[in-house]
């Protein structure tokens, strides 16, 4: 098994995301989490860029002992001096210096020539080497650089002392096979390439950062530069969780030292401290990465997880897969959740509850445990004598509320219309008319209490209604729940009447 070094740049390239800047305390917290995760190198910052970055590299160097602490510089002496000073307390230190390698950068960024840039690259490595043994050189925009010139530059910086050579696809332009061929070309055309580790640093402008990094590794690179959650400049960088799990899932001939069980907690820590939500469908760490919502998939996963999952969520620190209940869920998924909550239903009972579930799921996006308890409370598993078939209410300003109710009483259908001082009053009035007409009760009960429980979460949540009815010196309780408060109220009233009947 060959080792792939994980160079984490969440605190440098990742932290360049607009609006996601961290203070030193937060950076230390993330650096400690990265150490626990098992990364080999932490790029702690770009010390010359600001006093805050300089100080952060110092503090991270003090706080973390296992990973190499790396500081970024341009190929400029002042940058290198600043990096050297910031790394004073690092147990293991690296300077990451470099310069643009593409003609685009040489001409339009540096307004210079290939020869001059080559000289500056060599000088920067030689100068860094005076202070630290471990020097990584980056050939910025290598993705668009002329291959022969790139090879010449890489060979020269290795002669100058570079221990790691980073081949960034800075603009995320390369296709995987092109990037892989670039690494292969360097392996074949740089005579001293065996004296350095090749590093891949890919950006995600075309959504290819992970694919490109893996192509680089299969062509011989042995270090991958990554960020947690793939955050970074513009569309981001190669994400740590993706490359690690690609190697593990495919049991490739190379692997990392990452403790994958720490992936999810680290992802959430970074997301929280950077104030940057993880997109729901993000591979490995997105909210939906292990959530199954369609009936066919849910049924398959419940029969055997591997039917629809190639990674065990436990392996990346996620407690379990999720069977999301929605209008697309099947009976297997509903039963799974009901059993989890302690309800054991016979097939005909499940059929009934499932029918009520579908009605609820059509009006409410997320069905949670509380909803399921309510569903079980209101779905009677014995035959009912009173059943509401229709409830139609007209109300509003300046209308007088009016309700039409159609009900089955002992299997016979009745319809009544009533006015009231509000939609609930009008609806209960219509129910009373039906009770009287059908003679199912001799007298009407007295409504002693009517309690509406407030909506708990969002505007589409369920209202719960409890009623107390007094009938011949006994008290009967009725319960209703629905996303429509009038429907819930009438259900509760009829449920109370049902108990009397
Ligand atoms: O994308 C890039 O080229 C970089 C370098 C500074 C390594 O981030
Ligand atoms: Zn970058």
C-alpha cells in the first residue's frame, strides 16, 4: 500500500472564500481537528499577507505537534522571511514558495520572460532552503503552462532543493486525462523527479477538482492538496473527504492516514466556524449524502443498505443513513419509522395509517417523529361510527362564516349547513345538526374545553386540537391534528362525539 500525503489548505486556500474569514482562536480549533483527522500537512496561512495571518501561523505552530506546518509565500525574499519567522515554533515546518509558470501569468501578471521567472523560482527555493529543509515549490497555473517549460522549471527547483513540487491547476481548467498526462510527462521528462514528491493542487471551476487530483495520483503524484468540504477560492478546491473515500471505497493501491470517522465532525466544525453551509447534495458530507427519499430506494435500503449505498455512513462519522418520509415514501419506510418509535402494526392497520400519512405528506414537506405520533393518535384502528366526508367553510371579512359538513353516521350519509361566529363555530354547528338529525345521540354534549396548540416549527406545520365534552356527567376527550386548523378542530370535536357514541 503506497502512502498518499494529505496536505490540507482549508486554513489558507479555503480561508480565501469571501466572508469566511476566521480569527486565530477559530483557526487553532480547526487545526487541532485537522490533526485529529490525521492530515500530514497543514497549510496554516500566508504570513506576509496580514499581521493576523502571521500570528495565526505562530499560534497554530504552538498548538499542533504532529502535522507539518506550512506557510505560503510568493517567490519574494520578504515573504520568505515572514514565513520563516512565523514558523519559529513549529515542530516540523515547511515553506511553500512559488511563481506563475504559464505564459499567461509570465506575460500578463509578471510582465516578464520565461528566463527571468525561472531564475526567480530557483532563487526563491535556494533562499528558503537556507532556513528550512522542507521546501515545497508551486508552479502556479501549471494547468495552462507549456509542458516542456514546466518540466524545465520543476527540474531546476529540485536541483535548488525543493522536496515537494506542486503542480497546481490554478484555474480548474484541465480535463482529468490531460492533467494525468501532465503528471506522467513530468515523471518521464524531469530527470531528478525521484528526489521530490509530486503534489496535485486542483481547483473546481469545472467541477473536476477531485477527478483531476485522482488522475494525478494514478499518474504518480503522492501528495494531494485539499480542503474540508471542498471550500476555496471561487468554485473551491479538491475536497479531502472525496479523495480519501475514493481510495477507501475502491480499495486502491494507495491510501492516506486519515481517520475517516472524523470526517463528518470536522466538516461540520469548518462549516460552522466559517459560516458556510455545506450544500445538501455534497458528496460524503452533504445533508442528503446518506438520505433516501423515494419509495423504491427506501425499500431497497431497508432490505440491504448496500442496495443504494456504496459507503457505510459509520465509516465517515455519520450515525446512520436516513429514510426521509415524504409523499414519495412507501409503506416500508413508514413502517420502519413507526417501529423505531415503538408501534407494531398489522398489515391492514399499516394500510390505514399509510393512507392518512399520504394525505399529511401532501400538505407538509418534512414528516418528523412528532407528526408520526400524531398520525397514530388520530388514525383509529377500529371502525368508526362517525366519519367526516366533507368540510367546506366560507369565511373572511365581511362575510358571515358558513360551513357545510357531510358525514357518515353508522354508514348513512348526512349533510348540514350552518352559520357561526367563526369558521370553527360554524363547522361544529353543522356537525351538531347532523347529530340531531341522525338521532345518534339523544342530546348534544356540552363543550367544556377547546384547546388549540400553537404551530411548532414552520407555517406548514400541524395544529393540534384537544376538546373536552361533558355528556351525562361524564367527560369525553377528543383529539384532532391537521395542517388546517379548522379541519383539526372539527376532527377533535367529532372524535369526542365518537367516544360518546
Ligand atoms: O491555486 C494555486 O495555484 C495556489 C497556489 C498558491 C499553490 O493556491
Ligand atoms: Zn489554490
